[in-house]
C-alpha cells in the first residue's frame, strides 16, 4: 500500500538582521533538508544555500529511489555531505567575504519503505511515534561532548557557555567525516520535524510532542512550532519543517 507524505515548513528571521536558515523540500517528497548557516551576514547565508543546493544535486545523481539498498543509500548520503563540506571549505578559503563560514545540516531521505536520517551540527530531526518523541540526530556541540564525557549533566548543558559552540559542521575539517545515517522503517502515522536550533531554544520536547500531535495539517504544526519558539524566548532564526506519513 502506497504511503502518502504531507509536509509544511516555516522559517522566520528572529531578532537578527537576516535569516541564515535555509530549507528545501523535494517536490516529489524524496528528501527534506534544513540548514542553519554561520559566519555572519552573507557568509552564513552562502553556506546554507550551498548545502541545500549541493546535497540534493548529489542525491539525485547517486540515489536510485526505487532501490532500497541501505548500504548504497547511506554511502550516497555520506558522499553528498562530504562534497558539500569540501565545496564550502574551498569557497571559504578562496573568497575573503566567506572566510570561516559554515552551516549545520539535517535531512530525511525517503527510499521505498525506508527513511534515512542524517545530521551534522546542532540542527535536529525529531520523530513522534504515537506519543513518544525521539531526537534522531546528535548535536555536535561542545556541551554534548561534555555530557558524553560525564563532565556535565543535561540540566547544566542548558545554560553552559559552550552550548552553541560546534565542533563539527559543514565547512570544518571534521565535516569531512561525513554524517551518521540512521535507517528507519517508513511507518504510517509517524510524524517528523526537522529544525534549526531556534526551535529547541524556545520550546521543550514536551511542547514539540504536543504540537505535532495536536495539528492535523503539517503546515499548521510548523507555524505553531515557530510561533511557540519565538514566544518561548528563542533569539536565533527559527525554521521548522514538518513531515507526516499517512
């Protein structure tokens, strides 16, 4: 039985001069991406724009969307991310206007009966399965590294001075490591959100789960997540891309 995808997305400039977030939705529903640029002004915008241009182009070239071979798809996603990292680093070196630019990236790729989820940086992908919300991606922040080392706990991380400092992103040497790709069954009823860190800065996991559950239309859920994040005190730009599987 064919499954139907529904989606919606909202992105706003929030307490910043410009919006360095970018998202892309494939018209055929094969992939979904959110990127959050850094480096200030044009540099951050350039990096996120490059990410949402290069990665889909590489996926179109390398992925057979009718052949659900996990190793092949994972390899194609990994290579697409590495390619974007290489090109962003090259422009950063060659053009003085884009020195030290970088971007986060999260994506979902749908191939036959599977979803492939990957991320680099601190943008996130969440899954709502019934009433259970799960963060599917890992934050590549110094605070997350400290949590894993047992140096600080989750509560301390919320206000830690390094909470927004990334050690891995597109445009960094560590970005050449690619991304961990998670493979999930494409399950009717599940709901997903891809977001920049502006969302989780302003709303809790409990609020995310409640909003994704409450709204039948993904666009309404995306709008409400951005609105609630802004009301919750988020200072960064806010992007929410919501995907429902019927």
